[in-house]
C-alpha cells in the first residue's frame, strides 16, 4: 500500500508470487557479487553484526539503526551487510519466518532490508 501526505506517509512492497521475491533477491545478490570474496569457500568473519537467526534479528536491526551514524562503524556494518554468509543466513531466516508465519520477525526483517538498502 502507498499512502501520501505529511509525515505519516509510508510505502510497502509485497509479492503475491514467490517469483517476485526471488527476482529481488537475485538482484541484491548480483549487486554485491563484485564485493564478494573470489574464493567462495572463504568466509570473512563479521565485524559488527551477529549472524542472522530468528533470535538475533532485533540486535541486527538495532545495529543498523544506531551504528551507521558513526563513520567507522558504518563501514564495518556495510561490509557485514555485503558478506555472502550474512546474506545467505538472512535469506534462510526470512524463509523460516515466512514458513512459521512469524509476522513480528517478518516486520523486523523488512526494517533490516530497508535499512541495508538505504545504507549501502
């Protein structure tokens, strides 16, 4: 839905078909591909963010909302967000939350992805 007018304006993105979600996910993966490590077996440890899980979503969201205000932390957070392992786990958490119909977790995931797009 899209509502216009004043400070309470908001927009939402939703997909009726799984193909729409997969299309956006593929776009994100292609966008970060140049930043990925050439050796797919090599995983770079995260510097700020915890690995995504249903239990760490709120912590990740807090980091994205607070740490990006500080330039040094901002660069670390962006690096973590572009980490292939982080993105893979985030996608798996999304699938789990959707399968379990955990609306609060899905809402938090939406905030995380929105902040990632706005920050990176």
